[in-house]
């Protein structure tokens, strides 16, 4: 039995997953991004005891920056630049404390006007 031309075309029509490797699928997901959102609520007798809001974004770094997400750049645990800024902040706070102490000392030495 031979298939007619339309039936033969239907059987060989490529699908979204046909011929795609895991790397291809991962590339598409990272290029476009995937958002998973959900809420989990635990209630007893109509009283809400626990509510967990889950928001997950899977994307490439470039796509995340494109949509305005770049928290990892300022997180002190993930960025060496942020660690430097935290250290610089500590030094500045120390200098401010020293200058305030010196100002109080100088003000007590001045005669009252």
C-alpha cells in the first residue's frame, strides 16, 4: 500500500521537538526565558497559616539584563566589585565616626560664646 502525497507529507512533517538535541532546547529556553510562578497556601479551618509565593525566572544573563534584572552584579557574595564597595563603605563609615568624635572634642574645647 502506498501513501498518497498529502498523507506522505503529514508523516514526515517536523515537530518542535523532532531533531532537537538537549543543547538546542536549552539554547531556546535561555534565549527566550522561562517564567514559573505559583502560590502555595496552607490553611486550617479557613485560617491561612502559611503562604509561599514562588517566582522563578530561567534565562541567559544577556536576556536577564535586557529585561532589567541584574541583582548578581551588586550582591556582595557573588561580585568581587561589590565586595570592594562593601570594604570601601566600611572604611568611609570608620572615617565618619572618627571625624564626628574629633568634632565633638573640638566643640568642647571652644569657649562658650
